C-alpha cells in the first residue's frame, strides 16, 4: 500500500493531515486516551449534538449546521476512528461510542443536548438514550440504523462482505459508486468527501480506519436496539428520505420499503413523529439541508 508523504519533509502522514480543512474551526477534547475532534458553532437556548454515520465524518453536517446555527448551538464530532479524531485499536461498538458521547457532553457541561444521529449515528443516539435516559428530552434520528432487523444468516453475510480488507481495497470507481448510493441526486459539492476518502488510502493509519468501519458494521448488528425502542423516553423526531437506497438493505430485504421501516420506528418509539423527505436519499443532512432544517425547527418549537 502506498504511504502518503509530505512533499516538503518526506514524512509519513496520517488521515488527519491528509483530509481537507474543515469548514468550521476544529476544537479538540481529550477523553481518556482519545483525542476527539469537534466543531462548535452558533448559539441559542438549545444545543444540537450531531453524530455522523458509518464511514463518514463531521463535515457531513456542514450544510445543516449552516442552516441551524443562527438559532441553536450546533456541535458535531468526529467519532473515534474517523476524521481528525484518534485512530487506534479500540471497540467500534454502539456502547463504546455512547460512553464517549456521555463523557464528551459531561466535559462540555451540556445539560440538555438534543442528540441528532444519522444512520449508524442514529443507532448510537438510541443506544445513548437507552443507556442515559435522563440526558435530555428530545432526540432526532435521521435515516437511523437499528430499526431494520437482521437474522443470523444476514449477519454472516454482512460479516463476509464488510471486512477491513474489503474497505481497504475499494477502487476509486467503487468509492464513487458507494457515495452515489447515499443520494437521490449526488450534489456536486460532495466531491471533496470523495477526494478525502481516496486520499485517506495513502495514510499511515488507513487500516485503523478500515478496521473501525468494519467494526462499526458488526457493532450495529451485535448491539440491536429494536426490542428496546419502547423504552426511549425522549420526544423523538424520525426522518427518512423517500428515496433512501441503503435502508432497507436492497439485497437482504427486497420486499421492504423505506417507508415501512420508518413507520415501524414511529410505532415502536412511544413519543415520536415521522417526516419523509421527497427526492432525497440516505444522506439527507447533505442533500436536503433546507428541508431538514425546516423539519427540525418545527420539531424543536413543540
């Protein structure tokens, strides 16, 4: 595997040194042995804490933060293993991430944050809400994982398909195809994310990232929340794009629709409401930030 080298010094580079500069000022917090990167923009009487999904990073929230920071304090983090946060050999489990979030909110003295999770981040947010039921009174789940369920045969398929080696060996064509699956229509300004992902493959800590992604898949499968959704106390907003190509899984669950998954979430979570965004894929925060911000604003008024 090629290793990224600094043209001036010849030194090997890490992912955090190779990816594009973040739109917003990057802050760092030490949590145990981890360094957590985050952005903190805007102000208001409510604080939104954004948790990204599998194989992405905090810039996936940039457009939504831009829409919301005039009314709320908006904080987005890089989960351990992603973006500018620490890379290493540690769990990629939902419980691990939930504990990191709890320590993060505690250090920032966030008494009543509105946790906003996308995809895997949605399952992390639900895990957090179940583990720390008094953390706040509102929860936002955008295309959350954890509603669609998988049997043991399904889990074995995922384990065989989503390996660290498979992540590492993805070609540029595969990377672009995978990004395309996240959208109804791929926004032109998604290109920086694709370039970041391609550049990451030259980093010294790239395999740490690949192991984190593969571990995250296993974490979602092995720590289901579905049977405990009735215990979520927070008033919950559930949002899916009507044209989500990733939920449900099109190979394993051909007879299911995104709307059926979304309605199941609303049925299972006691105090919840559902919004479906038209002409929108899986990554609603980046594809339809204005629509999504309007939905969130309405929810937070209640």
